[in-house]
C-alpha cells in the first residue's frame, strides 16, 4: 500500500482543526458501517471473467456548516474510510477525502427550488497500487420540494481519476495509468418521505471512460485506449484436455488485463432509508449498471448495499 499524500493529510488535519473551532456555526461527526455485494467486480463482459465478491467498509467524517447570509450555506468536510473485500484483497483500500458543498436558495418559500455546487477530492490507496490515485468530483445541481413528501433533484457531474503509481513506462496502448479516467454524467433523483422512512430512486447517464478487467480478447484490445495487467483481480483458469488417452485433465492459467474504453453508462438505484433514532439511520440500496462500450465491449453489474449511519452533534 502506498503512503497517503501529505497534502491531503494536511488538508484533512486542517479540516479537523477547523471543525473543533467554537466560532463555527455548526459542527458534527458522521460514522458509517457498510456491507456490499457485487456480482461483477471486474466489470467483465464474458461470464468466465465475472467475479462476485462481498466487501465491508468503516468510515468517519467531520463536517462544519457555515451560514452565508440568509440564503446560502457551505459545508466543509474531511473523511476517512477503510474498505475490505472478502476474496479480492488487492482491492482493499484506504480513502481520505476533502470536500465542500455550497447550497443557495434565492427564495425561502417552502417549495422554492435550491441550487448546489459540490467539490470532492479523494485519495485512494489500494493494496494493489495499479488503482492508487486522487479522484476529483464536481457537481452542479438543482432541487425542489414538490409536496411535503416528494423531493426531486437534477444535476450535472464531472469525475476524473489521477493515477499515481510507478509500475513502468507507457508503450503504445500498454499503460500503467489504465485507471486514469474522465467522465461526465447527468443525474436525477426522487425521494418520497413516509414518516421515519424515505424511499428513493436515482438515475445517472454517464459518458466517458470505464475500465473492464478480463482475459484478452481481440475486440477489447482493438477498442482500448490503455491496457495493463490487473494483479488485483488475478488470473483465470481454463481446463485442458488430457495429453493422451487416460491422461490427467490439466489447467491453463491466463492473466487478466484491465482495459480502458470509451462507453455510455446507465446507472439505476432504488432504496430506502429508515431513521431508527434522531441520530441513527439504516439504508438499503440496489444498483444496476449497464455499460455499452466502444467496439461492442458491453457488460452489466448488479450490487446491493446495506449501511448503518450515526451522527454525533
């Protein structure tokens, strides 16, 4: 695992120091425990390369909220999260995050729309260094309460992952920065409130880079902008016929490679959030991802998420 970047560590420390300041309008701490399941962790097309796995994560965040006059407010946050997989431990990682969220509501009427800007930086340090790097995520959105139960939002986002490994030189398509991705997304969501329950649905349409890990195929190599051996996912094994009648059945090992391709991606989420107490909530979500990649490199992914959240004010 690589050492976390000192600039993000410094930023996280400054966020913690600011949060402790009594001059802030409001400071709170969030803690989370999550359990996840994915049926296609490597985002592969062929059934032989589809690997499922379970993961769990433990995270904490400190947030400080400032009023900016009567119509706006900004929240600064610093976070830390450890993610561990059951089988594919090369995907285990430590995430350090810094962020700022701005909200502006020009009209204070109950059903008036609000507007927001989100900026988040996350440094991820994996057990396998191929994916190590910093992710920049930007969002601009608008939201509105349609009734006392229904809330909606619509937004545009941009995401870029900057890879920071030292695995070798780039030669043609062979590129250790295969996980250096850029994409843009349009998203929408609806929440329906039922007393202590919130039922929600989200939809995202994304264009740009995706990375899929599989055994080599001609169409994947042709469509890829970058390729590199993926040591976190590991090799595949193919059964071979006996070399002679009555001989033993053999097994051939073949490495899996990560391919960065351009794709159109659709993501659909449905879930619910249940407020157990004023400070504790349970969240359950199902996600479906459909990717239509360049050159006919298509795949889908199903996942389930269960989270327990606690806020200390």
